[in-house]
């Protein structure tokens, strides 16, 4: 029995002897892996079905190895803390999308500039308390509202004198007169009927007209559900469903982009884009606009809270964008009003 114990002790001692060197290698490998995953997600993204899954997966899962590796590094080899710290930074800032504003209202004289307070919210088919919603709008002194997934029968008690327009789940509400309204329909190649993905209005703001767009791009939800499996994790045989959906998303985004590009007025686009700012699809069509939260907001700015196969997921997929002649001054996430999204608020300057 004594010989068995001695043999076990010798093997444990031999293993722990080489653990420090192995731990440094593991930590360095983890840094390489998270950097490669971030690069694939960012630069390939929605051009490939597998990286699309990564783009919309619960990104916090990539940080789980740190829970084991950091305590081990403190205990056995503190040299490993250096690559682990770098990996943690890549995960927390780049991979999970922590926003640090770099061009906050540059060149704007806030004392002279005219401003609009814009509010965008996906209300999940009316899953919000109308009275609380209306009270919040008045308390926050909002000027223009863009709603998505807003049923025709949904009644929102607006402040006296406000104007509104609604079409197939999209709505625009404004304290300033709405001069014209244009719904934009797109017929995807695989569909029988066109969908309304954009509601555009001309808002008669003080001293200048503004083209305001409430937008709701197609979701990749059903394609993602098709390729995910509880047992095998992925079902590559169903990737065609996701690829078809990705084609449709790009087709719709292309049509809406060219409609907005041809508008003659300064433009504000507010809505549920169903994609994050690090998506290749977002960069392809919308990187030429100012993103209010990217320019002025701090933190992750998560606007959606859902569950993917039982795993919690938070993402920044709602955006407020501005075109030439308009500059975001501030942006913030609003309170929980009942939807699976959170409202997004931005203050935009349109006069100097």
C-alpha cells in the first residue's frame, strides 16, 4: 500500500513540475484562439453561415476559460497572466463590443446647434404598457419616435398636438409636422408578397426639413435555429436555410440603402437592424453613416435580451444613424418598458 501511495505522489509531483510551462502555453494559445475568433466574426461575419452563428451566439461563453486559467496562473505561473490579460481585453472590448466613443460631437457648437431628441424602440408586437411608455416619452422630452413591430391596433396616447404615421408594423411619431410619408416595400426572391421594411417621413423640424426613417431589417432567427442542435451543437445539413436567409437580408439591405442614399434631405435612420456594428453586413451598407451610440455612447449598449437554446444572449442590434449634415451629440439606452428590446435614445444636432 505504501508503494502505491509513493508511486501516486511521484506521478502528481511529476505532473505539477511541468504544469507552469504548460500553463503558459495554454494561456498563449487561448489568446490566439480568441483573436482568431474575433477576426473571423468581424471580417467574415455574415458571408459564411458558420461565422454568422458565431456573430449571433452568446459571446460571453468565450470568456469562460478565464474562470479556470486565471486562478491557475496566480497559483502556479504568474507569467501566464500576461497573455490572459491580453485575451481578456480582446474578449471584453473587441469580441463583446465594449464601445469607447472616439469622436464625441467633434466640431459642434452645442450652444448654437439645433437639436432633435430621437427615440427608437422595437415594442415586440405591443408588449409594452402604453401608459408607462407615453409617460416616459414626455419625461424624456423626445421629439421624434420610431417604432418597430407596432401592430395596427396598438394605441399609444400621444402628447397633445403630436403627429403620427403607421404602416405594417412600422410607426413614426413626431412633435413636429409630418409633411409626407413613404412606405418602402421589398419583394425578396423567395417570397410571394413584398414586406414593408422601411417607413420614411419628411419631418418639418424648426428651420429645416429632415428625412426620418423607421427601419426593421429581416432577422436571421429561423436560419440560426435550423443549424443549431442541442445534441450535436451544429447541423451543417440545414445550413441552406441560414444561407437563404442571409441572402434575403443582404437583398433587403441593398434596396433600402439605395432608397435612403437617393434622399435629398439630411437623413436619420432609426430602428431594429437585426445585426451588430461588427457585422460585415452592417459595414457593407451602413458604415457610411454616423452611428449615434458608436460615436457618443459608453459601454456595451445592449438593446436586445433573448435566449438562444436556453442560453442568455444580449446584443446591440438597434441603431440610430445620421447622414451628412447631422451629428450625434449623445446616446443612451432607455429603461425596460416590457419588450425583449430596450429603447435607444439619441440627441442629434442639425444646425450650427
